[in-house]
C-alpha cells in the first residue's frame, strides 16, 4: 500500500507516546506510523497491544542517540515526518543522575534533527514536531500564566535538558530551514502512566494502603492535562500549526498537590468501598524536592484561537476515568513496577 505520510514517533511506547500512536494508527489509515522506542523502564509495548497488528503500524527498538540506527530507520521506512516525544522526564531522577537526561534529551534530539535534515534536504512538505514541557519556563508566582513568549528559566536538570533541546530545534529551523513545529504541555495524567509520577503513584499506594508522600506543605500548584487531550492537541498542531511556531497545551485548571491528593483519597474510598476519610490517613508530608517549582499554569489561548483546540473533559471526569483504568488493570501495574517487562524485552531483543 502507498501511504500519504510515513510518520516516525519517538518514545511511542511510553505514556504520552502510546496514546498518540494509537490515535494516529486508528484515525489515519493512510499514514504509516513508525514507533521508535528504546524500551527503558517507562516504555512498554503492552500499551499498544490493541493496534500492534495494524497494517499501518511498525515498531523499531532503537536509541535516538544512535545516529546509524536513525539513518537506517529514516531510509528503510522512507520517513516523511517526525513527532518527537522520546525523553527522560522524571525530575527526581534528573536530580540523582543528570547525565542521562543530557544524553537523551539534548544529544538524542540533535541526532534526530541531524537525521531528519540529512534525509529531507531542502524538500518541502515535511514536519518535525518537537514535544516539550512547561517546566522550561521555570516557576510562576501567585498570578500570571506561561505564554509562548515567556522567557525560559529552567530550575532542574530535567527542565534544563528540555530547554536545551527546544533551543536546538529552533536553531535548526532558523539556521537550516528545517520545518519544525513545537509544543509545550502542562502535567499529563491518564491511563498507562508509570507509577512514579504523582497521580499513578497515589492511586497505587492508596490501593495498597501505603503512605502517600506529599512534598513540603503540598502547596505546589500544577495545571493538569488529560493525556487523550494532549494527543488530540499534538494531532492538531502537527496538521494545522504553522511551521516555526510554538504552541502551549494546558488543561486550563490548577490544583495544589495536596488538594489533588485529598480528592483522589475521597474518590478511591468511594470506589474501594472504604470508610470516608480512610485513605486520607495515609497522607505523609516529606522533605520538599530540591528546586521544587512553586506553580505552573499554561495559557493555551494561541492553540484555542488559531487552531480551535480545547480540552474535552474536566479534570474531575478525567481523574475518575484514570482511577477506573488503574483499578481494572492491576496486572499491568504489577508487571511494570516489578521490572518484568524490562527482563522480557532484554531477552527478546538480545536474540535479534
């Protein structure tokens, strides 16, 4: 079959990436979707079991830092477009080991830019969509929102590595004319999220009646974006966004971490048929994270007005859906937290 586009999605077995891969494979049968993933602890092919036999889907296990592998993938699949999500993304891990974040997020992004530039030359009609985070903007005070023009002010090794990757993407647009589009999103939540981030960790610990660790006083504020809405925003920007432009993607709501944990406790008590207030007893305040940004909040006006995008559900609805998914998929949680998938992938791919 001749495909209209051959789209390479990096990090497609991860949390956000798997939702995007599924969306594109199902909604665009005339696109070939190539999923490139290194399959680290956060990458899991079981996230895509429902579409892994689709005729317009391919998987490549590779590291975006591997220039030779990228060259082979671009040539063998005749890649016409890239949506780049592959990244190390956990702030605490970046504090403990920043070099891995520099390699994947900075060096890996530049290798990918180089591969796209070499493959496409001066041809028109291509898109390199780079997906980034609102954390590159730093920390907000009590008022104001992050806009696309907000100066960068990263505070953690993770956000610094993503800020650097953003600058390289812009540099390749201005210096080489690479047709780039960029998006910076707020905190994502939803199904298939590795349980180290706040929401899946709290759900997992409430189910197992473990302590619910809350940094500092729990007064740090985040804007939350349902992962399905983020996938729809990426889809929209990829197809309709202007080349060379950046778009902020937010859920248009703000919650303190403590408010969020209390809401989850109440929701889980209802679903688990526990006494009201039972799960809230598990809340434990722990020493604040180093360099913990006070507040993130996205202004998505540009995306809404230019491209007619907006979130499809409220945070409360999204949390209800998310909790139901985790309660119904405890086997998935057990496997990813035990490292069983990692062992399986290493055995499977070592024989190739």
